[in-house]
C-alpha cells in the first residue's frame, strides 16, 4: 500500500496553521499503521456522499481531509486530495 499527496493537498497543507499540520501528521501516522477498514476511530473516515470515489476523514473537529483509494494492478494507493476546514467539501 502506498500513500501519495496531490499538488492541491500539498498547497492546502502549506496554508494550515503549524499546530494543525502537527496534528495532521499524527493522524496520518494512525492511518499508515492501520490502513484497512475499520480505520482508527479518531479519524472518522467514511465515503463522501455525492462523490462515489472520494473519502473523508477528520484531523480535528474543525479540520478535515479528503482522499481517493486507487487500485493500480495489485497495488492500493491512498491519494490525499485536500485538507482544511469543512469548506473543502464543496470541491473535494
């Protein structure tokens, strides 16, 4: 299993407060340690309504992230798309 960041994710991450980036890194560590469903409960990961191939997760109650799970041949790739406040849901 691989994890990668989209350019939009990197841009969003750069704009976050340092404290939120630190918390996000800890949350992503939890995801790497247990990438299969069910994920760590604090991540609150679920499929996004209205977007069949996009998932959402929580960094904190006010900050969220979106990602896709892509299968290429026999490999699973988690591609992180956006991270920020809940307004990222408008264009995940």
